[in-house]
C-alpha cells in the first residue's frame, strides 16, 4: 500500500531469508526476493539493520561466508537495542563456523532482551552442546521447552542434547514431536539412535513421496543413512544434496556427533570444500566441561 515504507521491504526480505528455517523451500528460489527487497529497503532507509541481516543470510545460503560476516557486522552496528534478530542470526552463523564461545556471547545478549524466547534458549543450548558443555546445554534446553514446547529448534536440538546426556527416552520423545513441516533431519538420526528406526524410515518415505518434492530430501536421507551406519550411501546422499543446492550444512552442525563416522573421509572433506566451509574438527572435547 505504501511503496515508500522502508520497513515493509526490510521485513519482507528477512521473511524470505528465514523461510528455509520454517518450511522446506529451495533456497535458490528465494535469493532474488531477498536481494531485491533488501536493496529497496536500504535505498529508502540505509539504517535498517534487518535488511543487512537478510543479505547476510542470503550470502550464507550461497556459502559466501566472508560476505555474510560483513553484512552481519553492518547489522550489528545499526541494530536498535530492542532488536535481537541481528544477535540471534550472528550467533547462528558463529555456531556454524565453530566459534562457539563468541556465539554464546551473542545469545546471552539476545536473552537479556528477550528472556522468554525459546528460539534464543534453544540456539544457546545447541551452542553449549557443541562446545562440550552438556550440563549447560541441558539446562538451556529445559528452559526453551518450558517457554515453548512446540518450537522446532527446541525439539530437534533438544533431542540431540538429551541423547548426549543419556536420556534416551526423552530424546526419542523430542525427536518424535519434531514435525516434518520444518526441516529437522537431526531428529531422524536421533530416532534411529534411540531404537525407533521404523518411525525414522516411515518419515523418510513420506518425504520421498511428498509432492511437490521435499526440498531437502537428500539431506534427510543422509541423516538416516548416518544413523544406520551406512556411511558410503550417506556420502552419496550428501553429494546429491550439494548438487541439488540443498542447504545441508545449516540444519545442525557438521561438527556434531552424527558426522563423526565420515568426518575424516576424503569425500566429506571435498564436500566441505565445495561449500567453502571453514576447517572442521570434532566439536566435543574428550572430557566434557560443565558451565
């Protein structure tokens, strides 16, 4: 209605950028919308932080890590005190590249502004998990669940965290509650690890038969194959995922335990190189460190 309303274009660019986190869309189908709406927003008002967040996510989706970092820095410089989106998305980016301490700092700052956000708490819990701090991970995951028991990052990350803590029944329940409306292939892996291979296979078949085709079906198939220990076919699936431009590095962390069986593989290292991923080492120290 108002073609000069800059925040509308900014919000639209961010909505498209976050779409792959909320439903299975093909990232290449939204890149133009992100770019054009963010550009229009910044043309009208160059002080809008969320437009830079959207551009940063766009670069991340296309594996341009340095460009993403530069846009995040602009967003952080411009953000209002009550705007946690730049903090959350920068924290997610830092988690992906293995800078867990720095990521936790961003999530703590976001939590000060929005203490009841399940998104913030669940992302913080996963960063703790990857940093080898299982007690803190479980504490934050419990908080996220209390704040919103239906949030998908709460359920999918919570399943992995509970499995690491030896809480297999809770991990299985969290994985079962993680729906297929949002991409959560890690939940499929947890189902297999907790003995519910039948449900994992049933969900994978549903994704394979979905029409239009589920945008991250090869990623989901790879997680299932990793769960059953078929590393060769898992790598096949990840290579097909890369060829199809699926955003497989962003559903969890390639530093997580489900990738342990292929992390040293030359094929996996070539896959990481194809998406220009920073050098990957195991996330967990040999001796868990509590908070």
